[in-house]
């Protein structure tokens, strides 16, 4: 991705996140929207944690293989 594309994606993601947070924190009496957003953020956090732990495990495995090749 080019630098400009990354900037555009970041701005759009930030705008979407800001709008979502604004809806979640609004004083609107519609608790259904807040509950859905809360569930969505919770699911997003859970999936991010699992992906990051998997990534850490793979990185550890690669580091071990590199160590083995260097010492062999």
C-alpha cells in the first residue's frame, strides 16, 4: 500500500470509529443500539486478542527455528 492509501484508510477508519463511539455514548433512549455496539466492540476485542496470541506463538516458533539453524 502506498503512503497516501494508508492515510486515507486511517482517516476513514478513524471517522467510522468516532461515529460509532458517538452513537454509543449518546444520550439517546434507544439502548438496543448501545447494546449492539457494545457487543460488537467486545467481539472485536476478543478476536483481536486471539489473533495477536496466535501471531506471538508463530513468531516464537520462527525465532526458535532461527536459533536452531544458527547453533547447528
